C-alpha cells in the first residue's frame, strides 16, 4: 500500500490528506510542532499521525510539500533523508499587488530550486494551481479537475500521475521540470480569477476537446 507523507499541516495539507484518505492511501503529516498542528485537524483527519517531518517521511514513497514557498527548500532539507523518494512540490512563490504576482526564485521555480538543493531526490511539480477546495474534492460539473505534473524523472512522474488518478483527478504529464514555472504561473491565473477576478474558488481547469 502506498504511503504518502505531507510536509505541512495547514489548509492545503489537510485538504490533500483528506483526499488521500478517501483514495485509501496511508497518510502521515509532518510538522515542526506536531502537538499544535494536531489541534488544528478537522474531525475527518482524526487518527492521521502528526509527527516531526523526518518521522513522517521515513518509509514514505511520495512526499508532498505543502508549506509556504519561501520555506520549501529548508523544510525539505529538514525532513530527513529523501533519497529514493518522490518529492512533489505543491507550493507557489507569490506576492500580492492588487492581485497575485508570481515571484519565483533565481532557479526559475520553487521545484527547480528544490531539485538543485536536493540532487538525489526526484522532484515533481503539481497539485499547486487550484485551491484547497479542489484539492479536497476534484469533482466538477462535467468531470474531474485536470492535474498537471512536471518533472524530469519519468518513473517518479508516472508514480505521481497514478496517485493523482487514484485521488480522482484527471492526470496529465506536463513535461520536464522546467515547465514547473508554467504551473506556478497557472496558479497565479487561478488565484487571480478566484479573488480579484470575482469567479470564486469552486472551479478548476480542464482540457476539453471539441465534440
């Protein structure tokens, strides 16, 4: 059975954890203060272990990074030995100026910064360009939300694509890790539409062919 560790215990981490539980995946949350983080969990996550990050990632095949983008590299480095695991970067480097503004690191994206900092770890970008509402429940009016994933390691990406499909998304290969920047930009568009654009948060992107 697949075991997934989630680094973080905030709204995004909780939404992904709930979805993973419904997909019958073993989930552990990694937090710097497990006791405080455990107090914030909703009833549906009762029983999900909240432990220090190295304990959460030990034995996990996939690690989802759901912390603020500025803390991503430090959080991954503090999560124990991730060699041989797949690290999925769910973060977005943003600032606010009458709307969301993409603010990537010098490496080009948070995912690329992670790959540079952790060369022995397979990094995949995804689950980042829609809100917690969609992460928790990807069902839309005409089918599931699309989930795009970028990464340079084909086997790692295939593992994440399979996981996303099991979670109820319609998963797509978005190409190499350099395309992580595109997924971060897509997040800017989603946040803009959801906030200052007035669309609200109950939507996601889908690829639709002509009838």
